[in-house]
């Protein structure tokens, strides 16, 4: 684990997470079987909308670490929503793996040559996003602190 933490310090984790999410947002509109982008399908907009929570969590994490602040209830709520978004990330990872494995069902159809390279790239990006999300949550626990609100009024700087 120390090796991974040395390769991915918290700033690099946040920056790479943003880059991976941005690439996956673009690929969420891509159809592997047809090699085209579908901008008018409403289902393709679910992933980009859910990643707004992840972007918010990454910004709050960056701010809390940079300003050396403690956790607050808003950050806790964003992280709890991120847990649900993480479940969607797991679903998307399994879905992309299923699409790659189901290649043999469509042998009689014309499959583009970019099916496997792009499909494997999307699958690896989804796996990488899962790892980066867990790593960001670990950095929140280690650098920002646990969610202990028993003495909440002592650490909050009111307006």
C-alpha cells in the first residue's frame, strides 16, 4: 500500500481522477458496437450527471487538505453520495466487461476494428477510476480526519 501511496500522492490522485472522469464522460456517449457517438440518447447523460458528485468531493478534499481543515457534515453527505456513485461505477465496470465478453454473440454482425482497443481502454479506465476513488477516500480519512461530530461546535468557525 505504501508503494501505491508513493506513486499517487493526494494531488496526483485528484488530478488523475479528474482526467479519468473527463475521458470516461466522453466515452459514455460512444457506442462500441457501432463506432459512433450518440449525443441524443438520454441514458448517456446519467454517468456525466453522477460524476458531478465526484468532482464536488474532489474539490472539497483538495480544499480541506490545502486549508488544513477538519471534516464537516456537508463533506460527510457528499462522501455518502459518492458511495452510491461508486456503486454505479462498479456497475459500469461490469457492464463494460460484459460488452467485451459478449463479442462472440455478434460474430455474424459487422463489428468495427476499434471494438477491442477502445473497449479494453474503457474497461481499464473504469477499473482505474474505482481504485482512484478508493484512494481519494483513504486520503480523506488520513489527511482530513474521521467524521467525529461529538465536539462539533468547538471546531466550527461560525460566520
